[in-house]
């Protein structure tokens, strides 16, 4: 299971020494800020066998080359000799951690790992032959203390060392068998099984992917062998994928979004530019997820690729944020979002109104809270209507009383000469003035006697003798 990273770009050797911690492609962390390792400090012993590599241009390259495999154990330190070009990389075993001193050397930089547990949990974490579930719901059957060496390892495009692997081996690091299963589910292309090495006896890269399963090649391990555990994807329901497609047709999501369908077509956007990917049993559920996708980062879903063949991986629905080069590809369906939904708050996937997909697509909204808006707005409108009706009825009754009252005003001259502070008319006038702004002016004039009401609405109050201080006090 050797992973040889041999096609690192050849370039001029650098004597640069990064200060502090450096994280490799696999996630292993090395530090140069230690008493017994660092810039111009050599680690002369504890070299692992046959791991010197001459096509290394920097200390960071040396870290990335040593991390995936150790030629007999996990790499705990590195030393890079840049006295010649190209430089030479030395991978160090666990014994280097016991060194309390170093050898000063102007042409050597060194570093020690700081995130490797020297005593990892080695036992199988699950019952043998049990079924365990990955984070996305996919199921795996567990095989404790077994390997599958005759089945070739695969190098998925999702591997962090995919672009620097000289052969098909590019393992990833996993902190547990569960973690290794989760990575298999998310791998592209299709990963059907994983082999997990908890002791990291072949290096920090301890999770190996398989794109084939052969029960005849199972290799049980005994107690003296380094522990190896397997997990095989339960394929009973994996292939239950609807591959039907009618080229040139439109699909309308329940929320009104319209997609143009192209069969046997793939949108080849660069890897890593997809919004997300997940397992889907049909194109409609895949498109519905795009139609309802919202994200606070501002990226919009412009279309989807549905891989009914699962050639590119178990997670076969890809939400696209940009357009790539559309090209023929068997088993793939490309759906271009031609018209967005008018009401994007509708979660069509959960309703399943027009989708033959029996299992709803996952909720992809990162922060949508539009479901709260409907009930709140409805309640506010209802309260406003009730309040409006109440004030209208009250005003209408007051206006009726006003018409009757004003018709007799001429026969009551004492009202015009009412002494200051008399309350008979003041309260009514104040109430009337208080509610005028809540009435539509033209409608109020139509319902009242024009000659008398216009006098009240003019620049001078009807009761001109009443001081302004009185009106303010009565309020």
C-alpha cells in the first residue's frame, strides 16, 4: 500500500524554512519551532528505510512526500538537505521524538509532527458483520481484522494528493473507521469499500478506497499482524436509480422553476466548483434541490448534473454555481435552470408535489427563515382589518350624532358664548379632531353637512373662543 508521490514539480531547490507549523496535503502537521528540530537543525538518526527522495525542492515538499507513507511506520519527523540541487528528503521514525538534542547544520532544515497520536485505538470499533451508517445515511457492512489486498486501490479525484500521485495509490487520513466510511461516500469516482489502518503502519495516509469488491480476495488478519479493518458499501439500494431521460424536454419544479433537460450530457466544470453533491435516485429530486437552494454567501444554483450511472461517485447529484463545457457523457443528465421560481421560499423537495422521487431531497437552505413570514404577515393583516373596522363603525356613529347635533346649533346661541372651561361641547370637538387624521378626507366630507363641517376643517376651529391651552389640557 505504498503511496509514492513522485511527480512533484521539479524546480530550483529552496533553502526557505517556514517558521512554526506547516500542514501537509493529508492534514499531518509539522513544526520547526521545537527545541530539538527546526531551521538549520539536523536529525541525523532514525531514518526510515528507502525513503530518501531526490526530486524535492523544499522542506514543505519533503513533509508532503513523507506524510502519506513511512516505509514501515508513521513519519514523526523530516529533515531536508538543500546543499545540492535537487535536495534530499529524509523521513524519520518514532525514535526521533526521543531525541533531546540536534546537530547544527547550515544546509539542513528539520521538523517534527505535532498531531499524531503515538498510541491510537487499534481494535475494531464495531461488531463484526454489523451494519453501520455514514453521515449521509449510506450503509456499510463491517469486516473486522480483514483486508482485500488483491483488489486495486483507487485514487479518487477528491483525494488531497490526487494531483501529486505517481500511481493509483493516494490514501487519505482518517481518525476512525467511521471517518473513513464518510470519506468513501463522498469520493469521486465511485468508492465501494474502504480499508482502514488504525496503527498508520504504512504512514499518515491510512484510509484506502476500493472501487471493486471481491469476497474471494478477503485476507483475515491474526493477532500478530497490524490491525486492518474494512467497511463495504451496502449496494442493495445503491443502484435503485431512475435513469429515464427525454432529451430536449422541460421539467418544472413544484415551486415553478423550469429546467431544460439534456440527456447523456455532462457539464464539465472544474472539480471543487460545485456547490455541493449528494445521493439522489432521480433527476427530479436533484433539480428540485437546485430550485430551492439558498445560501447566504450569494452563490446561486444555475443547473445540475445527475449521474444515473454513479460513475463519478455515490453522491451523484451535483449542484452547479457556474457553467462549464457541456460535453456528451453516457449516463449523465444536464439540467439548465431556464426560469427561476417566483416564490423561492417554497420548499418543493419536502412537498414532493411533482417529483417521482419517493425520498425527499435534503434541505439545502443555509439560513432560510421564510417559513416564519407567512404566519406573521397573516396575523398582522388580520389585526389591522379588525382595528380598521372598529374605528370605521365608531366614526360612522359619531358622524351621525354630529349631523343631528349641528342641525340645531343655530337655536342654541349660548354655545357660541360658552364660558371658558364649560365641558358640554369641548369633549366632542376634541374627539372629532383626534379621529380626523384616521379618516379619508374626501370620504368624510361627503358624509357630513358641507357648510358646517368645512368650517371645522378650515384654518380656524369652530369654537374660536376656546383657548388652545384648553384643548391641550383636555387631551
